């Protein structure tokens, strides 16, 4: 038997102490001699043990009860085979977490980081070490599952070679995501640990410049384990001056608006920005004063030489890694909208009048609105690219065939129902190549006054812009007339909005790659308030954006940002700023290898001129190079290693492990509860026995 807290056994002394005090007879002090007794002979007091302890049984019960209580406080337990694990060395590991973000390119920060990492590797106990790097993502150079190898000179050299192959990149710093993902990995590892102490024996060595631009939002949604500690190795640059550039807008006239950010610990406040056409050749320079810790927005002069795309250069600080800004003027798309309606340019009673004005040309797009009347020449689909079709009249057979082909090619069509003839066009479009003979039926419902829209699907792209409570009120949109629709189940469709009579108002029918939107009402003032309401223009433009080819293609991105590419059946090549090429699959529509700042070109292997260009720049947060407040992470739960924990590290891990197993074993047995129960039983027996003896003595005395 062993005891978890053996010091409580000292309390057994309390059993013998009263007996000892009772047996010891002290001579009285301060003796006062009385005159009449001074001539008597002094005779020592004779002890008589039988007279001192009358009830040995009661004394034994009381002493045994005290002993049991003391033993209960000492937490006894019986050892078994599980304690053999206590003699083994618990698994300890060191996680080397190195910052490889863009800000680590300053001065000699990276050399300092490698030097610090090599020292940690040499000082690490010869058992386990793992190496991770982070920028916007956590990357495992030597993951946890490979941490069981034995330490040797060759393994040490191997780890140092792994570090030598690393270099800082251009991505931003997401310290919160790195720490949260690493802690989650350790928690998963701790689940399979039988001792349950792996987090306490794990040490995270964080090597970073700990800059203020680091993102920490991920830690606010993560519960940091209390047992896990982080030792921070904060690197300091030799020169603290730093300022960065951020592109805010670049209009169609190639006139950029940029923001200049100056670090809080910078010494410089006067900077120069200019276009750099060739290396070292600056034009249209401009002086800017930016106080430390603040930013300034500057609108530069327009660049009017479309032959070469310049870059903007910032000078005046000592850090060069964030002083360049690449520009790519946006491409103004030409969009074609075809309206099968009745041409009436100046009649406010025609649907064409409102539809044409709903799609104005802007600086971001050029609209070619074509109205196809009943007497207009037939439309040639192969002659131009159409981005949206509107139908507000009955289609001729050849026109119906053109719209069907357009839908099969992935086009978007909006059809409005205003009479029974338009229902025929809807049936021909909805049932084309469909395995059904059922037809869509329409009726003219009786409307008492007006109808309103209900059951609106705000998750659909058509209504997403109205999701906010201040825009979601459709009660002022009234409809005087509409067509009641009855769709057979064989035609797959989705109702996007209903009238308050539960009749479908707007529905979507998917036709292969295309989308057919049906409005059971017209938008002229004779039919509804739709064209005169504030919902009309946003909804029609939202329908236009359902066509992927009609959406504006951004041309400016930041490092690591995903670039959406248009669907293309041809294999494409991406030319990167370092003149390397990345080949894309024919169905690949996302490009994520934006790891270098500069200009990228999307090319086809069959066409030499690039089909698209886009610029990639550094995240402006990397320019905030002043130190991050350590208290900010501590407030999010991260436990940094302090002096108390350092002293705890010197305690033998084997001893800590043994103590942990002893506590676990004692908690399983819980003998102290049985001891207390037995002690209480003895005290009860002693009480009954004492009462019986007292009653017997009284009866004897009386007798």
C-alpha cells in the first residue's frame, strides 16, 4: 500500500499525545509551603496504571478511529501493474514554428531566424522535434508523425538542411490561424496519448518578427489549451523605417488612387512616389508627407502611355520589400442584350422603353441593347456574343428555335407573360427536348385591387441584394394583372417568389447549361408598378449577372488571392512574373498560385497574344512592421512561457508523469471513503459502549 499524501500520516502522533500527557505526572510548580505541614515527611506520588486508564476498549476504539481518519487524509492506494508506466519517460516534443511571411525579408531577419532555429535544434533534448512554417497558412516541414526518430548527428544535420532550404515568401502573416491549427493538431495527438500529458510536455518555439500587421482573428474563435505554452523569439530589424503602398482604385483613364502607410516606429515621414517605366527611370514623381503610424491617400497623375504598364515605386524608407505597386488597367467589357419586344422608343407604355433604360452603359461596361421586333431581321447567334435575352412578346417559330439554341449554349433568358400567346412561347421553350407531353397552363385570376409578392427566396442571386432588412420590403410593389401558372411536375422548376394568392410570380427553369426565368406579370405601368419601383433596375441587372460571361473580371489581386478564370475548353498557360509558365487543365477555373508580386498573363497554347492580364501585389498589412502587443494574444488565451514555467521545466518529467499516474490510480480506488466510513462506525460503537459503561458505573455506585 502507498499513500498519495503521506505527510498526513504525521497526524497519527495525535493518538499517542493525549495518552502520553495523561501518563506523565509533572511536579507542581510555585510550591507554597504551609506552616502546619512543613514538618511532615515528603513522600513521592506513587503511580497506579490501573487507576489511570479504566476502559482500554474505549481508548482503543477512539485511537483506531483517529488513525483511520489520518489514513484517509493520506489518500492510500494499492499499486498495480499500471504503475509500471510511471517509470517510463513521458513523451516530450518541441515544435519549431518559423515565420516565412513577406515582412521577414527585412534586413537580416531571416538570417537571425535561421540562427535562432539552429540553436533550438541543438538544445532540444535528443528525442523529438517538429518543424512548421507559416504565413497565411501553416505548413509542415517536419510534421508531428515523424517526430519519433532518435536523435543523432545525421538527424541534426538533416534538420538544419531542412531549414536551409526555407526562404521567406511574399504572403501576409496570419499568426492566429497558424497557432490555432497547430494547437488543434496537438490536441488530436493528445487524444491517442494514454498519459494525457503530451500538451504539458510540448513546447512551441515561435520565431517571428511579431509585426503589428499579423492577423489574429482566428484565435478569437478558438479555445487555446491551458496546458500548451509558447516561447516567443521576437526578431528585431536593424532599421525600423518602413512604409508601404496599397492600390485603392484604378479608373478607366488609368489614374490610380493609392494609400501610403507609415509604420508606427518609423523615423522617416517624407516619401516620394513615382512611376517606374524602366529600372531606375522614374516619371511623374510626387512628394508625400505621412506621419509615423498614419496613412495618406494620394491620387496620382493619369498614365497615358498604354504601350507599357508601369509600376509605382515608393522611396524614402530603408525597407524595399513593399515599395512597389503593379498596375493593370481594368478591361471594359462589351455586353449585348437582346430584347424580343415591340420597338417603341418614346412610349412609356411599352416594355422596351423601361428595359432599355435599365441597362445603361457606364465606365465599367458598355451595353449594346438590341430590340428585335416582329418585323426585324432575324438574329444571327454566331455573329455576336449575347449576354442576356428578354422576351415580352410572342415568338415566331424561327425565333423560338434561336432562343432554344441560346439556352442550350448556357444563356440566360427572361420571359414575361402578358397574354395567352406568350404562354405558347413558354411551353415551346420549357418543354423543348424534355421527356414530357404535359404543358404549362395559365389562367387569369380575379384580383380584387392588387396583388403583392410573398415567399421571396432571398438566397437566390436575383434577390440577394435585397436581403438587408432596409431593402427587403416589397409591400409597396403592386401588381394589377398577372397570369396564374400551373406547371406539371415533369418540368423541373424552382419558384423564387409568389403572389399573396399563392400563385407563382417568378420561377426559374433550368435548361441544360442555360437558365430560363419566367415572370407571370409584365412590368409596364398598365400591368404593375414593377418598372417604376426601385426594385426594377437592380433585379434586371442581377439577372444579367447570372451569365458568368457578363460579370466584370477584376484585374487587381493580392498575394495568395484566388483568381477566377472564365470557362474555356482550350488548355491555358499562366505566365508568372519570374517568366515561368504554369499549365492549367481545360476545366480549371481557379488559379491560386499567386505567390509572387507582378503581372500575370493568361495565354492559350494555340494563341500567342494573352487573353487576359492581372496584377498581384503585396498585402498592405505586411507594411505595419511595428511590434505587435503581446497582451493582444494573451487576451485571446495564448499562454506564453514565463519564469515560473521555466522552473517547472527543470522538474523531472518522469517524476511528473509518475505523480500524475499515482493520482489517477488513487482516484480510481478511492480507499479514503471506506476508511472514513469505518472510522464513523467505530465512533458510533464507541459512543454506544461509553453510554453503556457510564450507565453500569452509575448503577454500581447507586448500589
